[in-house]
C-alpha cells in the first residue's frame, strides 16, 4: 500500500501500482512535474536572460538539512515540489489557499504555508518538514505529545499542526494556554481536536524544556 | 496557475526595469499570500513575476526623530514585534496582531497588505472588481453582508481589505511609489482610491511602479486600532477603526478617526473628528463620537449590523488610545 521507499533497502522495487507512482511516472515523462497534469505544459523559451522559465528550470532546495536538486516550472509551489517531485508527502495539500495550515513547514525558523511559497523562491532557505523532525528514529517531543493527548482524529491536519506547534514552541518556550490558542491560529482541524492539540503543545513545551517547569 | 517567467533581482533599479506598462504584463511578488491565491484562481495571470524580496533596501523598519520608515517588504511579524513601533505607533501593532495567523504574518509584507486585492466574494469568484452584470452591480440586491456601509453609492461596493490602511491614514503616513523615471510620495489617504470603472484599480499604484516604503511622521499622537471580527483567526475584520489623537493636556486638540473594512477605501470619519476636538476622551464622549462616525452610513440589505460594529470599533479604539500601554 505504501509508496514510501524502504529505508533499509532503497533499491527494493515499489509496489506495482499506487496513485502517487502513477502520477510521478507520467510527470517524469512530460516534464510537467508538480504543475498538475491538466495544465498546459509550458516549454522553456529563452528570454533576455533576466527571467527564468516559464518552462522547467533547475533549482536547489535545502530540505531537512540536505540540498536537493530538482527541476520545476517557476509556477510550482513548494508543497507541490515536496509532494509531487520529491515524494515528501508529510505536508498535506488541503485548501491550497493559505488558509488551513495543513501544508505548514518551517522555513528559516518561521512557520509558513508551503502552498503559497513558490518552490523557486524557497531556494537558499532552510526548509524543515515533518519528515525531518524525528531524531535517530525517535519521535520529536511534539509528535509524542500529540499521541499522548489524542491530538488527532482523521489525522490529515496533523503534520501541519505538529510543524505549527514546533515552530511556535521554538519561539515561545514558556507558553500559557492563551498563547497557545493564539499561536496556533493558522491551522484548522475539521475533526475539532483543538483541545488535544493545545494540551499537546503545553506538554511538549514542558518536555522540550527538559521536563522542568522552569 | 498560468505559467510565467520569473526574476528575482537584487536591486530596485533592476526590478523597475523588468516591469511592464500595463496590468497583466508583470506582477510584483513579495509575501505572495494574496497574489499566489489570485494566480491559482486565474484572477491574476501575469506573464512575468518579479520577486522583490531579494532587494535589501526594501526591507527593515526604522524609527527616528523625524519619523518611522517601514520598508515595503518588512513582514507583518516584523512590524508586530518591533518595540519602537509598539511604543510610538501602537495603532500598527494592534492592526498587525489582527492579522491572526502566524504563517500569514511570517510571509505577508506590509506593502502587500496595502496592495492586496479586495476580498469581495463576487470579485474572488470572477465577477470582476465591480461585480457588474448587464451594466448593473450584483451587490445591492445580492449577497452583501460583508460589503460597504459607507462610500457605497456605486459603482464599487467592496471594502478595502487592508489592515494597515486605516492606521496609515490616521497617522498621516505617506507611501513611496517608485518607477524607473522617478518617485512620488503619495499621502495614504490618496493611495487608496474608489475605482470608477472595471479597468481601474483600488490603489494609486501604477503597473510600472513598486511601493518601496511607508513614511510615518512623528506627531506625538495617542493612537490605536480596534477591530471587530467574526472569528479570532484566519479572517479579515468586519469593521475596524484607527484613531490618532493630538492632545493638549487632557483634551484632544485634533483627532484623526478612520474606519476600516466599511468602505472601498479607509474611511475618514470627519464628523467624528469634529465632535471630539476640544474634548477629553471619556466613555461618554467616546460613545457620542462613535455615533457621529457612522451617522452617514447607508447600509445595504444585509449589512445593517456593520453600522453597530463600526460604532463600537470607534468607541473602543478611542478608549484604547488613551490607555497606557506596556
């Protein structure tokens, strides 16, 4: 079922069919990676040299500490580059209009909506995604606190919420419940798990301070 | 999103040289929190996009004896966190706090807040800026609960979406617009305009110009912004008011009272300003002045409630301005 690469055996063939591998396969062949298959494929037309695109251009993104080269059209957003070109599907594409927070990633230490950042504009930034926050196979304290506090139901908002909580706690290590409510205002959960998320944020804050109530 | 060519110049001159003569040629990208959504909806279909975030001189916030300078690409979060601004121009801090998603505050810029397009749902659904069909606006007889209650004799019924606009007007700020042939410093009150036809825009910015900075004079006012909103986060205010009061002892020698989100531009409430001059701000005078601020309101079929909200916004902004801030 999973289309994720097996970390122990990267050469292991993928399952015979998944929606993701199908879309990717088509994308590779046409150069339409990440731009949506129904859109007209733009071809690189050299202009006066001051502009890049509108066809695919090579870019480098630094994701979870690793520089990654890829080719995208300038119109491709960071979320589409992550999900469609890099198979990094933790960040979720939900509203796609900078409103719901499911696509939240941390860029240069700040939470942003990756649906509303152009991938080409994210070059030179330090991009942290949900895939990059666990250390040595150990869940990040925020993820642990989400489990402990039942802070998810369907789970679709969870990766964005975890990143929003992490970004918030990195900046506000001693939050009150009121701070948490305001600080997480950029993320929506349609299952209504807010109470659990807020409790998780407070628990994670304590844990990240080293378990002290300092 | 329609494909486009992309440039990320590092100097203003270079960026200006890349702009086109008409809308639709080249759009300027800063935070992108509005533009990228507009492009996804094909409401903006620029052939070229010029990212101005790499131009250092357009960033930063500096407060000096002569005035406050806000670079157009300073983010909303930078403005919110600036201690000088909080001390001298809390009207901006209040407005920045109202932009209530951390992600939007981290990405969105102050210049972008001024240049964002209206949130009118007719406009956002592709009915055009003035929402006209067969020569007639759809708004007066349509779904108008979030539309204008002042300055709404047509053809525009949308409300200015800018959170900082009312504070800029109240604080006598100027906006610098630069083209390759020079610059002009436009008073905030004249930067926002009510479009008279579908081709016109809601700001004075021309397609070959870049908004580079905002200049706010030090006038020693007591100032504040108060917003009334439906939701605490991820929403624009239903009504807002920014006030800037010049004091003589405990009385107001002159007042600037500007309403937001109730008209196609930030709306100067002249009657309210007159009503407050020479008086001390008490709960009673605030109430009286607030009534004067909405005396001329002409609500549409579904937005009578906004008159009350605007009145409350003025009253609370006045009382907030007088409160000592931490």
